[in-house]
DNA sequence: GTAGTTCCGTATCAACCGATACATAAGTAG
DNA sequence: CTACTTATGTATCGGTTGATACGGAACTAC
C-alpha cells in the first residue's frame, strides 16, 4: 500500500548528498540553514524541518552517510582477518587517497567537520570525537595483536606506537586541506610504515 | 610628553591575553564579540573597536601574541645552528608538551584556530595556512640539510620524510584536544624519531 | 579658564541565525 | 463526494551577529 499524503517533491537522498558536501567543505557551524536549503534543491524551511528535524539531526545523518561511503576507509582498522600491519597501512593509504581526492572536499569530515564550535555545537563535537576515539582504540588493538602474534617484538611500546599512528592519521586531514598531494602522503606512509620492518 | 586625551581604563595587554585564551579554546568564528568584550574586562563596543579595529584584526594580533609566546615551540625548525634531527625532534617534543599543558587550552591555535570558517573568515584561514606552510618548508629544509651533511643517506626520500613529520606535527593538535597526554605523545615521538637512527 | 584629544556608556543599526505559524496544495482511504 | 494525511510556500518569530552613532567624561596643552 502506497504511503498516504502529498508526495515529497525533492529527492531526499540527493539533498542529503549535497548537505554532506557542504558540511564537509565548511564544517558544521559556519554552514547556515539558507545555504543548506539552497544546495538541497531550493527547498523551503518547512520542507527542511519536516524531512530532517533540525540542523543538528541533519548533520548526524550526514555523518552516518559519510561513514557508510567515503569514511569507510577506516573500517579496515577493525578487521582482524588481515595482518595488523596491513590493516594500519591500508587505512593510512586509503585515507590519504580519499582525503586528497578532488572529486569532493579535502580532508576528513570526522576530523575537521566540527573543530570550531560554540556551545550549541557541543553534541556534534562529541559525536565526532567519539568516532576518532574508536579509531584510536582500533589502532591500539591492531598493534596489540601484532605483538601477540609475534609480528612486533614483546618490547614494543604499544601506547607509543598507537599514538604515533593515530596522531599521523588525524594529521592527514589538515595536511590534505593544506594542499598535500596523494603522492607525497603515500611516500610519507612509506616512511612511517618502515618502522614496522626495522626492529 | 605624556599622551593627550582621556587615558584607557582597561589593560590592553591583559585584554589581549584573555582574547588569546578564548580564541584558542573556541576558534575564530564561534567566538562572539560579546564573549570577547566580557572576558576582556567588560569593555564597551566602542572601546573594543577603538583599541583593536575589528574582530579580524584582533585575531591577527592574537596570532602574533601566540607566535611570540606559546607558539614559539616551532621556531626551532628554523634554527640551522643545531642538528636537523635535533631541530625536528625538539619541535615535536616541545609542541607535544605545550599543547597538552592544562594551564591553557589544548591543541594548537595555528592548526585548530580557524578550521571551520564561512566566507567571512577566509582571510583568517589563509593566515593560519600560510604559517603552517612555512613550518612545512622549514621541516623540508632541515631534512634536506640532514642529507647534505650526511646525517641522512643520499637515498633519503626528502619529500616523503618531510610530509611524515609535517603531518604528524599538525596531528598533535587534534590528538591533544582528543585527550592524548604528554607522556603518550612523547613516546610516539620516540617511535617516529627512531626512523632517523634505523637506516 | 578654554580648546583639543581620547576614551567610555548607552542605545541601536541592518543582516543573519535557527526555527515556526498558518494557510494551502496534492496525494490516499472510505 | 468527504475525511485524513503529508508536503509546500510565504511570512515571520525572537535572538544574536559584527559594527556604529552620539553624547558625555577625563585627560593634556596653552
């Protein structure tokens, strides 16, 4: 049975895609409702709030969309089927490739999407921070697993190595926004991964 | 001869210090004139604009203040009197220490002070970006010098190694804001600097 | 004293912020 | 047809943004 009521006149998914692009480029707070409404197909405020609830809820939905598309480059950190080294290296390389891809805004929405926020944006800041924290923990699990399976020596400083990869990973967003290209980032990953084989 | 006219009733330097703290914590755009006026001694709008010109000019002055105080941790990147390795390592360690110091806001004003900006903040974004670019170039000069003096082999990938240190450096700001402590960051620097001795 | 200079407090500006009210249009259900 | 449901367009809400106008206060110069 078809849904009752007047049908929606704009493409909700297309509007969400457009909102992702805008939030990705500008961040949460500087992106205004007027900009969103315009890029989302010139919809009216009523349509906006009926379809998405609020700016904050839209952002949360956008983060989910990002995580299920471009943002999946970090999913491999949670993969225990491949080698720990491969998980971390591939995460870094995929992130570098994705974040420098000119077909969408530069950098990472999770890192740079809400770094400057006033008091109204606290929930959004915490949302992104919790995702970063999970990635950090996933890196730690991989390093720990590498030690457990003998791929890294028992003397390995797990916290130190984890923090190194984690800090580098979040740094990619600023680097990409500052104009670092994929080739240079890939070579920097060659360098940082050399640590793994040199001890 | 003393200056003519009614004397200023607030401490301009103290106001500037307070503005630095607020911008550092919240970033450029989310920090409002009302917040600034209040923390700067409860001054009036007239006093604010007479003394600092505009919000943007105040921020530029705040950046200068930061660069001449806490922000000096990166100055050592421009020092050609010490060894390249020492210049980079000390920059990283000083940055990690400074950015996790609880006596002031976490992270780095140059990296995180204006990452989310609308069209009005473009000049500010470019100002910070240009500073980051200079740091990146300074790292490159140090790596190049290291190769020149034989501290790194001729086969060194200068671009790759530079990007690695530069990306890690900017990553410290997000890491610190996410709660990384100094000890862990220091150990991560142990790890990343080990590259220098392992080839 | 008076003139000139600089700063201060209050009141206010136009523009924009996120969010709603209200009436109406377009569909389904019976 | 009427009743119900859902989306739409316009007009507007109260609040905040960065920035000014204007008159008066506090100082120096002479």
